[in-house]
């Protein structure tokens, strides 16, 4: 990160803290439950910004159009709030939520829904799959403890930019033969498998929440995959033109995925 990124990151944090405080002040007269989207640049794309700033790159993703589409799917049932900063890793989100970005009224609302998508930047900075999955689960546990609502934990999305990023991470993050890894997909699968395993065979807070369906693990990633050979065909470039971020069509796809899970909660009487 450079100095401007640090400045903009803290400015975004301060903004989210202010929003949380103002939300508490007005919540008494507004009973609509909150749907909070938590994450990194993929989630910040809904706002059409990077570090809170509209850039040519962020505008090209057409996140605002996709966000309005998402809201149209939800109808008037939720107040949708984006809580995300570009570049964030799991530990950054944990710190933000522990330092003022969760309003008290939202935390205590059993009708609130928290949608979490995080972890790709840990892998993109050379973190191993198991510690990345552990971090995601710790963040999820923190949310379960600090809030009363439901949590939709999204599995890490596929990314196809490994040919560009992974050579920069070797060493130390290399294949067994000492050469750079060729793809992020095996690491992403390991992370997602660990998340699924924790739901199925873990114990304590995570498994209890999963069994009671207060916590739902959601896989929206399959539709972003592409078939074919070659480094450029790991993900669908129509949905992810930069091979990492869903653009308008990809974000609409994610909106559909999330909305279907939310509808499922109500169809089962939960």
C-alpha cells in the first residue's frame, strides 16, 4: 500500500463508523431490517468506488447499475448497506468491525442479514489456504457473537489472474519444484473445502449456527468459471473482465445468488 491508500482506507473506516452512529440515532423510527454486504473491492464494487473514490476503473464495473438491480430483487424489505474497502484482507475486516463499524441497533436486530465475502486478497498476498480459511471462520465467529442476525458466508470466488500475480509471490510462495504456482484455483478450492468442513464436522459456535441455519455457507462461484484450456480461460471474462472482479453482469449474477438464499430463509419459515 502507498500513503494515499492508507489515507483513503482510514477515511473509509471513519465514514463507516459515522454511518453506524447515525444509523443508531435514526433506527428507532425505521424498523426496516438491514442487509449488510461485508468485504473487499469485490463488494465495494456495488458502490462504484475504490477506497471510496470513483475512478475510471471502478466506473467501468457498472456497480451502481448492478446495485439498483439487487435492490429491485429485494423489494422494500431491507435497507442494503455496503461495508467494504478495496484491498481488505480478513484481518482488516475483523479490525474494522471491532472498531465501531457495527452499529448497536443492527447488531441486536434478529432480522438483520450479514453477507460476507472475503479472503481472496489473503491468497493474493501469499497467504496459505488453511490460515486464510481459519481467518474467515474467526471473522464469522466474531459476527455470530457480536450480532443477533443471520450470516450468509460466501465461498471465495474463482479468479483467473494467477499467471500475472503468482510469479510475484515466488519466493516464498512457490510450487514444490521451486517454480511459481500456475493458478489460484487450487488454493481457492482448499479454502472453500475448509469452510465446508468446518460447517459439517466442526464444533462450537460455527457448527451450531450452521445446524440452526443462522449461518449459511453459499457458493456463488461456479457460474464464474470458464471451460477451455489456457491461462486466460479459468474464469468467464464476460463476467470478470479483469479476471478478478465481477463487473455489471457478474454482480447481477451474485445478486441473484444472494437473493435466492435470502428467499430460501423465508420459504422455510426462518
